[in-house]
C-alpha cells in the first residue's frame, strides 16, 4: 500500500497548513484544481484515482468538505472524534473543521471533490444568522446526506470542471452559498438537539447559578453541578449551555472574573494573589490569563 505521511512537513505548533501548500506535498496529480483560477474564500480540488493509499493530513487553515462522486471499495477515516470504517454513500458530505488533522486509508477507485472554505467567511455568515461567532463553532461531520449542502458542493464542482467559466464573482457566490448551507444545517441540528434534550426550567437555572455563585472559591465540578440539578453530567451540560450560551466550566470562569472585578474596584483591596484565591483561581497567573481574555486588560490595569 502506498503510504503518505505528512507529519514531518507540518510547520511549528500553532501554524496550520494552507490547502495549496499541503496539495503540493501529495505525489499524485488532481484532475482539476482551483489554485490558478483566482478564487477567494474557497479552494477546490478534484481527484480521480484508482489505488490503495494511506494518508496523514496535518491541521489546515481552512474547513475541509469532502464528497465522493464514486466511493472507494474500502475507506477508513479518523478525525476530531469521528471514526469511520466503511465507504459512505455517494453524494454525502464530510466536514473536517479548520485546525484538525485527519488520517485515512482507501482502497479502490474513487472520485472525490475536496473543498476548502475560509473560516472567516463561515464566521461572518454565522453572525448574519444572529449567532455569536465567538461562541459558535463548526463541528466535525461524518459523511451526511444533506440535500442542500450536497447541491452546493455539486455547484462548486460544476464551476471547477468548467474551468471557472463564471470567474471570480461566481466563486465568491458559491463560497457564500456553501457557508450559508453549512451554518444553517448545523444551527438547525443543534436546535433539534436542544428540543430533544428539553429546556432548563427558569427556577432550576436560578438555583444552579446561585449554587455556582456560592461555591466559586472551591470550584464546583461538572458532576457536582449536575448532581445539584438532579441530571446526568452530559444532560446537564447540554441544557446549561442551551440556557446560558456557555458550557458550565466557562460560565464558572466568567462568574469568577465578574467577582474579581467587583473586588478590584474596592479601595485598599486584596493583593492579586489573595484575590485569585478568593475567587477560585489557582494562582495570580491563572486569574490574569482569564481576566484579560474576558475583560481585555490585566487585573492590575483594571484596578
């Protein structure tokens, strides 16, 4: 089996590869690619190949969407918690979020379209849906048969195979439509999941928030908060995030920072080390890191 391992080509930690840089490391040619077409926010490449190979792909700067027109005889893929051990239906779409690596093994003829979408565009589309880009994230998707997303992928494929007859403006329109379909599908899926999980009753939410406020110094664990709410940890985490917009641990950190702000505004207050302990942070550096992230300045500057 031909084995392509790219770990040695990966740049320093925190520096994902751009799609066209990675493609140049693959020792077989695509049947079509967008690199010389002047496309922005979107890159695409089509592969038609009959072989057996194994590939380790490093983290990338762009979200990757994959659709098979003709699926291989065997396929295994591992990425971001997804583990697939059989070929998907033709026309279904997989999504590997930016910053995530993946590994795959294929045997047999396959015909695939690989599209790389700018995360900045997806964030702007999410904002147009009244979603907070700072809190909204694109999840990994195992191959899903999503008619609207599949249609958007086929439109990109048609433009690519025509040699980009519509030019740069057509590519921008296709990129935007692909981002819209992706954000819409993920958002609707999450809304359906929240409905299945049920909603946090307001009285119970208030009680949980009061419990958190009363235990900031010791730091309530997810298990402790869930037990207080009489829910399983997984169920509690889903309901709590749906109700507050934050995962439980991030909510605890945000409340600690808010309490620290109040203490910092008092004259003759605690030292920063003592204040960090008072609100439940491990040390002064821990406080400073989260305080600057959420407030925009260090605790000392805020004081």
